């Protein structure tokens, strides 16, 4: 079991060393506040952090070698595949996608990728981030309604 220790600037170097604090970069990756994943050219998940697995409602182990677009709504899957195919034009790309995790579980994400060339046959590797924006998309205010409220306000700043 891991301990959580709050460090403060008043602690001496000796006090901090006595805590046996060990920094593991993998912990930083796994516990990042957004989902991080590596996809190959076909959109197959090669690696994913805990946050990404949580967004997809699966364990990390169950997601390796699974096609990412299998979690997407059908029309979103087509958009996602077009995005990957056009990666020769765009080294970085992003879009909003709707996940279909179950009948009653629709999740909206911001999907971003950074393309890099892999060592095998010059194939592309995609370092991706996914961020759950479901609450934003399910909010009561629609952008056009919000714009109407702001433009009708006497205190609006233009």
C-alpha cells in the first residue's frame, strides 16, 4: 500500500530523505488527470494509463490490442478513422468524439493526437490524450442561448 505524504517547504532535506520517497515516472503517467494512450497506425491501443482505462470503463490489461474506434458511436468511428488517415497532413489533430460504452452510458471526449514515426517500416505511432467532457456537453446552456443572454445584457462587453 502506498503512503501519501504532504511535503512542505519547511522540511529539511534530511527529513524528506528519511521518508524513503521514491519517484516513479510511471506513477505520474498512470495517474495523470487525463487519459493518455498510444495507438498504432490502425488505431489499436498499445498502451493506456489508468485514467484512460477509467474513461473507457475497462481495466488497462483488457484494453491492450483493442481498436480504439470500437468504443465510438458508428458515425464517430468513421470520423476517427478519417482523422488517422489524414495524419500524413497533420502531425497534431484534435476533435470531440462520442463514446458508446453501453446503452445508457454515452460519454463525450476531447481526443488529441501527436503523430510520430515509429521505427518499424516508418509506421506512425500516435500519442493521444482523451478528456471526458460529458458534463460540459450535458449542461443546460447551449452556446447559442448563452450568446443571446450575453448580447441582451446591458453590461455585456464587446
